[in-house]
């Protein structure tokens, strides 16, 4: 069987915002069924210590961001997302975290509103798989720019998987992309390395047949 290619996609902020406005009400159920196992594993691999400066790009409904804030109550916790509907749900979820410092705002991964070397950890989950192949390096370069030397980039993406049944989701992405809000499996490793980041860990996790890829990368010297 020939190697599966990364399927072509186009990107429009307006279309993406509309898609996520439509799915925001049930996105948590989807994440619980297909994504949580990989996201929880990536969270452990991030090795967060209280007092860090942490950014999550594409916070969605705030499932991971709430964990970050709870682990880092005395640090700086910043979150950004393109979808106002997802952010509204994230803010509601974070309102239960009292006494911790956090900030959520609307914005683009292509132009993060932070200076260089601002964060010890940068998280991004299930966003690169929405982008055209040619736009993935732009986002990764922004992650690299705001990450401090020695910091960790923590990525979770829709992966190709290493089991035969994982191929079902590639088939869905190819023939019924709207069912997955145009997400599809991606291979961002080359873009990560070209941005000057060092990949220190990769693994594939399958949850209810849905394949996710975890990538941990560092900027400059390892911690």
C-alpha cells in the first residue's frame, strides 16, 4: 500500500470561525471520545512547574488550558484562539479557577501578540491539521519565536496512526472533510526542524480508533 499523502486544504479565518461556531456545543464530547488520551499524555510530557510562563495557542473550549492553569497557579497563563464561540466556553470553564493568573484573547497563530522569548512552554493541539501545508511553517515559526531558549513546544496533531483501523479516519478526512471541520492527518516534523527546534519525543496514541501524534520539541539547548 502506498504511503498516504497529506491531503490539501485551504484556510479562511471566516470559514474556520463559522465551522467552530457550529460545533462548539458538542466539541467537548468529541474531545472526550477521541482526543483526551493524547492531550493528557502530552500534558504530562510537558513537565510543567509552578511559576512558569505558559502559552496555549488554539485553546478551544479550554479543556487543556484549565489543566495548565491548575498546575501553574502562580505563573503566567496565556491562551489564544481564533473562535469567539470556543473562547466563550473556555472563559466559562476557567471562571471556576479562583486565585490563579490567566488571560484569554482572540487572535491568530500566524501573528502571536507576544514578544520573542516570552514563554517556557507553548502548547498547540489539533490546529496544524487544519492548515494548508504551506502555512504550517508560518505557525511553527511563531511558536519558535515566542518560546524561550530551553523551553518546550508541545504539539498534538491528527496523525496517520500505525494501526490498520486508523486508516478509517484518513478515509473520512478525504471523502467527508466537513465531518472533521476539514482536519486531516499532517506531518509537521520538517517544519519544526527548519524552524530551529529540536524534536526530543514523538509518539502515536489511538483512542477509539482515532490517531493522534504527540511531538515535544525544544528551542536551542535541552533543559
